[in-house]
């Protein structure tokens, strides 16, 4: 609901005469590819658990975590690049929305990383199997949803 409300505000304010678009650093697209790749690796972990591939599950979860951390670190780098270009949170309405939406999304990814950590601990302690993998399934659903939210936000911020 938070993203929906902010999206509505973005669309409405896009029409004000003082609106100024900002140029997003190209790293945003690289970060997007990293997040999409992390969704793929999470899905591979989910499929591996169904066939009781314990080492594959652990490996795919580790890769997913690394990619998730890389996405958040990449977002910090995007914000630094914007700052270096003189584009701050309060520079324009567009920059305000970019910082707020990408920041809230990054916090949600950090929450997903916390869940992923708990699932990974379960995987390493042998508490995930083809008969018992609900925590992994739920965490994967959240992760994929956050990936979809990011794609939506990026399209909104770039195309709307």
C-alpha cells in the first residue's frame, strides 16, 4: 500500500508545472539486472530443495544473498553518483521521489535479506527438505515480489 500511495502521488505531481526530470545513473540498470539475477538464483534454490539437493540449495541461497547485498550496495552507489552530480533529495520532485521510493525499496530488500539469512541457517542446519521447505517458499515469494516492485518503480520513475 505504501508503494501504491507514493505511486499515486508521483503520477499526480508529475503534472505540476515545476516538475523537472532527473537523469538516473546507468548503474540503476546494472542494479536491476543484479536483482533479477537474484530472483533467478532464489528460484533455483527453491527448485533444488524440492529434489533434496542440500548443497545446491545452500549454494543458490548464498549467491542470492550476495546478489541482494550487491543490489543494496549498488543503490547506495547510485545515490552517491546523484549527490556528486548535484542531485539531492530536495533538488526536484523527481529526485525526491527517486530517493524515497528507492530507499524504501532498499529497506524492504534488507528485510528480505534478514529472512534469507534465517532460511539459509535452516538450510545449513538440515531443517529444509523436499517435505519441509515452507520458510524458503515464503521467503522466495517475498523476494520475487520485491523484484517485481522494483521493476514497477523503475518503469514508473523512468517512463511516467
